[in-house]
C-alpha cells in the first residue's frame, strides 16, 4: 500500500510485515525512530514479535545470536557508535552463520562527536563477513530489507541494510509498503537446519583448533562471494513479485559517457540531477549506483564502466591515511584491467551537504588533478 | 555451507588437545611415586590419574595422559618426592 511516511516508519512497517520472531535493539540517533516505531507497533498490538530492549548494542546483537540459533527470524537496527560497540558480536554472528538482518542508519564516528550522516560507521564492519547493502531512497531501502532476509536465509550469512541517517531515516516520502501476504509469497518461513533445542542439545559457536579454523573461514569467504549470484537471481525474482527493480549496479546518464561518477546511498539522487543537467548541455557524463559493498560487484562494474576514460568515486567515508573505501575497492577491482583514471573524492563527512554544484565542480577538478584522493568540502 | 559448525555435548574430549604442548612433557617414576595424589589435585587439565597398580613398595602409583597434557609442569613442581621430571619433547 502506498503511503506518505517517514523513512524510519517505512522500514518499521516493512520489518513488521516481513514477520519477525525476535527484535532486540538499543536506541541511538539517527536509528531511534525505527526501533521506537517497532516498539510502538508491538505495544499497540499490531505486531507479534518478541521485543527485547537491551542495555547496549553489544547485548542486542548477542541476544539475536541466541535467538537466531533457536531458528528464530531476527532483526535489529543501530548506528555509528552503537555499531562499533557491537563489533565483536558482528564477527561472531557471521562466523556462526546466523541469518540476522540489521539496519544501519549511517552516521559519522566520534571524535569529534557528530550525530549527522556519513558512511564511516558501516565500512568499519566491511571485513566482518556480513553482506552489506545500501539503499538510495526509502522505497529501495525497504525493498532491500525484504531481499536481505531472502539472501540471509538462503546463504546463512547475516545482512546489514544501510541507509543514510537523517537524509533518509527522517525524510518523509512516498513508499509502497509491501503487504505481509505478498512478502510471504517471496519469502517463505525460515527453517533452520540446525537449532538450539533442549531436547536435542547442541553447541553453537564451539571452539576450534588450528586444524579446523582455516577451512571454516574459507568457506564463509567462498559463500560470501557466491552470494552475489544468489542475490542477482533473487533480485530478478523480487521484480516478478513486487514489480520494482533491484540491482547490484545501476547505470544512469549518457550512454556514450567518457566520465562516470560512482557512489552509494542517498547522494545518488543529487548526482543524477547533476548528470541530467550536464547531459542537457552536451557533457558526456554518467553515474553508477552500487547497492552492495559485500559481496562487491567488481566484475559487473568492470563490464559496465571499465572502458571509460575517467571515473570519479564519491566516498562518504575514508580509510584514514589512505583513501575512500569505495574508491579503494574500485581501484583494486580495475587493476590491470582498465585504463580509466580513478579519482576518489571524500565528501559529506559528518553531515556536510553535497550539492549539485559541488558534484559538477568535482568532476572538473578530478579531470585535472594528479591526486588519487581529494577532499571536497565546498 | 557444508561444514557442520555445531557440536553434540560431551564431544570436547574427542579433541586431543595434547598436541598444543610446546616443549616439555612429564615423566613419572613409578618406583619413586608414593601415591599421594598431589599431582592429580594440582593438574589444571586433570591428566594425572591413579592407575590402580602398585609398585614394589606397595604404593598405588600415578600416570599421566599425554593426549591432553599441556606440559605446564605444575605436577613436577608439587610432587613431594620429585617422582615427576619434565622431559624435553622432540616433535
């Protein structure tokens, strides 16, 4: 049903419709409205999940590990410092192959303390073994949540769905909220092959010696890589049932572009506007949206824009002392296989606005610069 | 996912953790042993055990289980009659 509502509310209603067994969370700006709305739905008798408000994010994720091990479908949401606090547990969730789904309302990391949006928080968990998805707008973010459960439960790998804090979580726009009945058609009930059961005791997260550890880690690595194929297939299925397109990478703009901008998240809307205006005056510019940081669509990107002259990657995060996370990913994926000049622009840290004019200007700057990474603040 | 990540209860003992032992293992001189059981009490891994057999002096002597011994040497330290010697292990 189409509704005009806040991004957080849209996610909460979608999560409720997905049919969750256990939600455990701790509030943090700008994620708060999501878990507040989920608590309210439960309190108002409009949802039947167990809602556990823990004393910290570390505990929230730990509760979900226990719940997921019993075969329950689980959910949490967090942001920034909260995500950092649960880091240790995130690695365990992936290593134990529990299909937990989490929303991360992307926010800057302290210090200095800052509650506004950038994407530094989630990239710190890039190597935790989770699938990492990024929504451009509230509709896509809601849709990615439905997809997330499908992939998580098929691949037995947890999924984090990222959306830009405030920019999306606190923005009111139209979202078609998928009905529970329709979701059920796409996403059957989760049946764990192994679960905690008092009648048939099992140890989860058992200790392993050097004799077993490596193979288990390699299997997670291999399965995470293979999840890209599963995702591509599930995205097609998603369109059949919900009528909306999801994709690992999406191209927008002039077909014969020699310059391409690459980004993740809500900034894509602004970039598309800038690209439209540049295309109108005959500039050959395009933009690529990346929806998945893990698994990374390296081959897909190479096929799509490997032959371009100039690639400008806009990052709302930075591996301090080196470069933006996304530009680094693209540089390694393109190494030896593309002649494109790749420039990474760090923009929008700590909630700094990214305007159309800044993007247009940065496209020009990127052509001239000899630097691999530039900071663009105005 | 093909590797089974769960374990049945009581299966820990199937993992012979003795291969973590770094360099030394205990050797018990059965003739010197007085059967006091101090080694069994002190061992953090519970690998010193009463064999039920007697030496020439009629003492029920102790033995070690190297399948789980980590080679810490506490048994040798607490033995009141120095019946336990830590020997260098060549792997």
